C-alpha cells in the first residue's frame, strides 16, 4: 500500500488548490476525519440535514473507508478515522476516470480498468457500507437462480479484481536491477491470499433498497440549486421510481427488497448524471468548500431565474413538470438541457368539468404545438391505467421541427436523441433511432418514434389516451438504436393532463435591428 500511495501522490487527480484544501480540512480535525466530523461537514456543504440525512452521510463515509483499502479490502480492517493518505487513495478510486492513473508502471499484460470497473467498485463500497451481504442460504438461492451471463460477469469481475491486486503487488517490489524482478503472474497466490476474508463474490452482494432510495433522494435533490428539502413528497416518490429502475423483477418492487449488481449496473448505465452530486458534494466536503471544476453545476432555480417559475405559476392544475420531475429527467440528459430556461407552451387538464377555455386537445394539434418549439421540446402526459396505477410518460425532442420528419443525431456526444421517457411508475428513457420519422399523424392519432408511443383520441369528446411500449433498456452507441432487453410491455393510459415545454431562443439585438431594416426596405420597394 505504501507503493500505491506513492503512485497516488505522483499521479494524483487532485490539483494544488484541492490538495491544500484537503490539508486544511484535516488540520482542523487533528489530521484525520471521524465519521461524525465528516457527516457534519457534508451536511453543511449540502445545505442541511434535511437534504443529506445522517444515514446518507454515514453511507458515504463508510464507502470512502472501503475504497481506501482497495484492492485488499478483505485483509485490512476498517479504519476508525480517515487520514490524508487514506482519503487521497479513496478519492482516486471514487472520482470517475482518476483511478486509471493509480496503477501507472504496471506490466503491459495488465487488464485495463474501465468505467464499468469503477461502477463495480462503487457498488461494492456502498454495499459494504450498508452491510448488505447475503446469508449463506441467500447465496445458495442466488447461485441457483443466476443465469449464465451473471455467472460469467462474476468470473470476469474476479479476474479484474485479481488484476488490480497483481498490479499493486507488481509495482510494489523493489527495483534491484533493470529487467530483474519477480514476474507478475508469480504474485497470483499472494494476491488471492490478500483478497480473501470479508470480500464476497459479486453475486453475493446486495444493497437494501431503502438505503439506495435514501441516497437517490439526496442525489436528486442536489441536482437542483437550491436543493429540494426532505419534506418534498414528490422527490421521495421520484427517489423510489429511480430505485425501481435497478430492480430486476419490476412486478416485485417493495421497500424491503435488495438491489443486485446486475440491476445496479443496468440502472446507472442510463442514469450517469445521478452520481454527479455524489462526487461534487464529497469533493466540497473534503476540500473546505472549494468548488470542484470537473463536475456539473446544479440546475439554477434561484429566485433570480424567473422564466421557469413564471411558467409553472401560470398552470392552474397540479403541474407535471415539477422540480422532482426535472431532477428525474436531468439524470438522462447529462446537463445538455437547460431545464431552468424552459417555458410552458401549452397545458390543459381533462379532469375539469367546465374548463375556462377550450384548449386544443386533438393529438394532431398537440403534435403541431410541439413542432413549433424552438429547441428541447417536452410533451408530458399524466394519467392512469385501467387499474388506477398512475403514469407519467412523454416525448423529448432536441430539434422539434427537424425531428418530426427525421430523428436527428445527438446534439452532443453524451446527450440524447428524440425519444420516449417514462417517469412513473418506473424511470426509463427509450432513445429513438436516428433517421426514422420522429412522429407522423394518422387518423385521430399521432405515432411517435416508430409507434413506441401513440397519442390518440379517447372515447369521450376532448379526451385522450396514450399507448406506449416500455421495458429494460440500454442506450446504444453511435448511431445504433437503443438496445431493449427483456419483455417489452405495452401499456394504455387515460390521459388526465398535458403539458408542452420547450426552450424559446431569444433573438440577438443586432438581428432584430437587421430584421426591422429589412422590413422597412421591403415596404419601400412595395410603395
């Protein structure tokens, strides 16, 4: 571990200002942070205990304690407090992409440490912090019911963990003469010995859903500025819908269950931005409030930003596009949408017996309103199925007028194309296929994204129904379609309320002047 610390120091992901801030934080606490001290600082930086409760602070601290012992967690006892070396080691494993620098100097045959390995380490650290390992009976049951892919994934994970341990042992040996050293594979017995102990196989590790829901609640709230407090019931519900995206059997989602590695990986693969506040607030906690430069800022919903607040205040029925729903959507779009800058283009509800106005309710009319949005259009539909289960589904289109005829490429490499999303009762985003028709109007209905979502007239005058397909998804790469996994479920919902939001591009003052000059020139020519 001494040699590992030397590599961390030499190739540290922290800049000089962050290192100085970390030293300052620790010097105020006798050179090491206890769990209570960490939680107190964390809550101060996050905005209070209502946003980051003690349970979440304890979870993050113990996750850092786990990461400070990688890759020999099984043979090292948990530390009672975290000093500078342990924290720098933990940060290097925690912060996305920085762990690649830890093992500099390893042999060419070393396995590449990937983003998936980083997510695996995070899963293990959270599971260890939550003390959620299975009993022997549970392990046997899991082993019997696990499919071949899961078994193969576990074997691959064991290979990667062994490679990490071998890399550390290989670089730790003293250099006696050039090219005279113990070969890497000869460290295998020692590596396995150091990895034994409390380190369970990946299939034997689970995280309680209650624990993940508490973490997701804090991470969703921290997507926004100011963060939404713990009294927001919608945010609590959104947190559980986020956890539902990590549950393999969606028909058996309950608060007392567990999340496995397969569900955790699948859920976070489509929600990478959910973890951004974890990195950001942990860094702020350890770096004396220093604003980290490598992480996304929260969405700005301060009172000075009036565009969203003015729009939401104009909606007479309970709005769909609330802070909680925006936080949910933001985990898909990776800061590629300025939600705080969106304005409402249309809203109406079908539940009022005598609406004050006669809004356009025909599917084709709503589609035309969506197409009129300048950029980043959202069509949100809220309703219930025949069993009374609430649903929120919708369409996202970054280029409404162009996407209508042909779904355009992604605006940015890590953004999203036109697609269908579900926010209730689970969280899903089905990205459309580049080049296909975004939506097309047929008799009394509009088909979006190749029929994945169909908006049609209801049986009564002015009513709407929406039919859509959903299932487990994994975003494709490049121009490939999103690859759907498992059984695709078709749902039909009676729509109760509709909202259309979008970004209205403001004209440059010079362009306005040029337009006026052009108009006057045209008028003179006509005269």
